[in-house]
C-alpha cells in the first residue's frame, strides 16, 4: 500500500531534522527517513558540541548567522532545554597571517562587534593561553557551543509534536521523481509526496548522482580529541572557544571547545588536513593514536594546562566541496526537490537555518536568505 505525504525528508542529521521541523511546523504532513538509528555516530551531526559563531571571513556567513542565532534561541525555548552555551570566542595568531587579516576585514565590513587584543591583554584576560611574542587575538563575545546531539533530537522531537512521522533504520532504495511528485522506495514500503528534501550528509554524492546532480564532494574523516585539563580554569565563562590561525605545522586552523561537564574535558581538533575518500564505505573510523599526541603537542605549546590525559577520541565525517561553501538549491529539472550538501566541517551552526531555507525552497522554490554562495550552478550546468 502506497503511503502519501506532503513532504519527505531524507536524512535525520543536523539539517534534515531541522527541515522536517520547519516543514511540519508550517502544516505539512511530513515523513523523515533515516538510514541508521537516530543520533548515530557514522556521520557529521553526533556529539557533545559544535561551535556557534558570527566570526567568518565572508560577510555573507555573518549575515546568515544573524538569522541563525534567533532561530537557535527560539528552538531552545520551545524545546525547554539548554542548547546554546555562551563562551566567547578567541581567534589568535600573527596579525600578518592571511586568514587572520581576512577575518578582521570581514568583521569590519559586516559591522560586527569584537575586540582586538594584543598579546599582553590576552595574557591578562585569558592566562590559559601561551601565545608567541607578536601574536594578537580577536575576541567576539557571542561565540559559544551548541549541544549537537541535543539540537538534532530537539528538532526531531518537535517535528513529531507537529505531526511528522519519523522512521529510522530505513534506507532508501530508490528515488523516482515525477513532474509533480516524488516516489520513494524502501525495502518494504513505497511513499509518495509532493515535495522532497535531500539532506544525506556524506551519502549525498551517490544519492544525488542518481538524480543527475554530480557534485565534486569529498569525504574526510576528522578526529576529535577530548582532554582532561590540568586546572579548573577551562569551563565556559573562564575559557573561550578558540581558533588558532596557524595554517601550517598543526594543520589548517586548530580549534577547541570548553565544556561545563568535567567528564567531557576540552575538545581540540583541526580543520581539514586528512586524506579524503569518495564514499563513507571507505572510511576507517578507528582513531589514530599518533594524531592524539600530535594535537596534544599543539595544546602543550599554546594552552599548556589543556594538554592533560586523553578522556576520549573518535572520528566523524566532513563532506567537503572544493570551495568549502555549502550546496543548497532546488533540482533544476524538478523544482519540488530541494537538497543541501557539502557542509564542509563548518556547517552545524547553520543547520537550523539551512533546514528552514530548504523547507522554503521545497515549498516555494525560493528563500528570503542569501544563497548566492551555495548554488549548484557553480559546479554543474544542468539543462532544464
């Protein structure tokens, strides 16, 4: 028996859970399908924390975050639990570093409030850091962390409150688009809907290729380390989220996140720098102990008391586009299909906004938010 819905969302990670929430809240009869269990660890959205920040080297992202922050606050209120923890954020490095300069210029153009701190001021306010002579920092007070898994589950729970049907452990076997609807087949069921949103994370490349959309996506395992600090000065309120503009010895911009719960410790990792693969089936999820010491060495040099014993380490996935910008668009031949992919390791803070945007694209074919960076056409011209 064919089951009918107004909208189907494929993938219940950060973006998909949000899309289901906004669609259901708008009155749509929604089906959310997830191939694994909810809050699984194979993808990109599981975990204690992700950074939320305004501080971007492109003013478009800053403007998008000006839209995203209020959505997170509203979700937090509706969910009745804390999802955002304000910590402040410190970007440090040599002022001559290109990424440092671009960030400062972008924040200036966007009129973002921040403080420029010389090394001596960093030493006074944040003695946990041990910056090299000549380094400086940019401090932005609204940076913080999002409780990642709780955010995903809050979106799912509230989508269900608005009537959404959620099916996990339900892989999709086939997507059959029609001019005015979409047919979805699983191993046991067939579903029809007027609209489809595809948010399949690292599985997007193969799924979208079947629909004639060939994105140059690469998958990168990213290892996270959680370290027991050697003092009590590493909780939110005392220690900020940080980004180190190193771009060399320790990979591309090491960063870290403090946690209220001492059993979690301080999260430290780096952007990029790992080998990429073409499909998640090629990923080795086994943590690399050499990497654990490698990133600990960074902490020993710049945040000495954060380099305590390893509490835990695990790998998650980044799905990268060549330019590190997202892909958020409608299918050129089937405008009732919208998709989001390639969130490139910096997308979680946008997930509630991206879900809202994809819901709007699926329902109306347009969104009020700026998608100029995220068009499919920059990678592929598809005849309509």
